[in-house]
C-alpha cells in the first residue's frame, strides 16, 4: 500500500508507514497551556490525575469537556492535537487510511473525518479494524475479534462467507476495559507487597506510578513462567499467574456470555494487548493472538483498494478474505458512505471588544495573514491555534482561538 495506516484504538494508537511505526496511547496531559500525549502523558497518570484525560477518543464529540482541561473546548480538540502529534512523530506522511473500532458511532466517524480535514494529511480511507484483521483468517466456523480499549472491551462477530468477511454484530463488554483490568491487577500486586514486605506501593503517588509502569513487564514474564518478581523502591514482591488470573475473570465471563454456545469450530482473534492477561488463553482453546503488526500486513495485502481519493471517504465494513492465498488479487467492496462533519466557516475575528470581518489577506500577526482558500479561511503561515502550533494552510473554523501578540482572538460567525 502506498499510504500510511493509522490504527485508532485508544489503548495504543499505531501509525505504520513504509519506514516508520509510531505508538501513542490515548492519554492527554495538560502541561502549562500545552498538551502532552501518549506515553509521556500516561507516565504521569497517577502523579497528576487532575491534569489527565483518557476519555477523549472514547467520548469523541463536540460537547464541552467535563471536567475542563485547559484550552481544549471539547474532546474533538484533544483528538485533533493528538492526531497532529502522531503524524509528526511518524515523519508526516501525506496520506493516511484510518482503521477504526466498530464501537465508534456513525456521528463519531463523521466527526473524525471532519477533524482530519484540519490536519496536515489527507484521510484517503476509513476501514473497520476488526474486518481488516479478520480478512487474514479463513476459519470455517464462527469468527470473533476480541479488542481491548481503555474503558471497555469489544467482541466483534464476523461472518466469513469464504470469499469475504463482514460484520454480523458488535458486542461491547463494559467494565472490562484496560483501565478496569489494570486496576484489578495492580490491586493483586499491591496486596502481595503488603503481605510479603508490609510496604504499600499505593500509599504515595510516586510509588503507585512505578507499580503501574512495572505491570506490563510483569505480565510478559508471567506469560512465560508461573511466577515473577516486581521491585518498587527497593522492596520486592512475588506474584503468580494464578493470583493474576482472578483479575480477568469478569472479562472471561463476559466473552463466554457474548459467544453463547461455543462450537469446536469457533475461532477468536485477540489483539496482542489482550493476550497478556493471565488465564485468558487457558479459558478459550480457540483463541489466537494476532501479531503486533498484523493489521499493517493486512493493509499491505489489500493495497490501494483501501484508498478512496475520488469523492467522499466511505466506511469499509466488508472485505475479501485473504486467507490461503498470499498472492490473491483483491477486488474493491462497496463501502458505507460516511460524510465528514462540515466545518463552520467564521465571518469575523474577535479580539477584545472589537470584531474584524475576515477578508482575503487580513494581517493578524507579522508574516501571518488569513487567506480565502478553496475549502475556507486558511492561515498563510504558522501560528498558535487552540494552544497548539498550526502550520500554514490550516483550515480555520468557528470557535478556534488564535494566539496574537496582543492576546488571544476568537473566530466567530456573525449572523444578520
């Protein structure tokens, strides 16, 4: 495939390209008047909980943020800033195909496309991530994709006709997200510290953060051996896979209930992150863990048939099955039309008590003008918009705040 692929799962956004692979979990940290995203934000989640938001992908909307978090008006602002950072870290590819979860509502997908129009890349494809992954598998029975998000798990039931795969049903598993599972796992580990050393790592934010940071390594060790040690501030506790299994029982039960009567031919594909949970594979003999880059490999095999440069971008929910033929030629499948949310065009720039009408070439700062572009009002050069650096060519919308030498100015629409 000639374009990059952005896998949008808030547990860990991943952007793959020809020469790069970037990972960034869905955490936003307010740092002064700016934001930090990804691992830098997640590592401060226990230290600065009031400055953290990890719901903005899950609750993507234009509703006011509750509670407020700095200059962002709503979760869409945080998504926009996070997309820009991931794009920069990946070397700024020109075109992206977006792989989205089946839990995203139609309105959220439309809003996401609208946000992408404000980013320095072109969104030239939109595909269901479960279908993209499932297209690599040719199970003769029922096919399930198990996805772990920050605030819920998701079981997607996929129909495989032999020639193509399509979504039959999407089942959210509330209370089984990574954050809830993480909390139960940390509780088990903290209890082991108290029982074995009388040290409680959760009494202070710093040691609690260390415990959360140590958890992934501990789970990786438990995948290969029955016990492992966790060390915090010179204290060491031993935890076992048996102890940790109880933390995932709610998820295991929810999966079994969603599947109903299990058949020997059932096949479950699990994202790599899910498979770290002790006891999961013992509970489901039909479970297969996807490789870390399998979504990208699926996109490469489908090639430019995922790309839609002509006309509106549509949401692809059916794909040809690629299993069994590495050289299979893929024919495009008719997708479901998704229209981006239109961008409200401002008419005036409000600075203090004065509203200046927008005209082509309006000078707002030294070397920076507002120009009337093909899609609306654009910046001629880079300047801070909504607390983030915006490059020349950025499309401006009603509600955007521009940082000027004399203070902040607001773009508004004046109606007669």
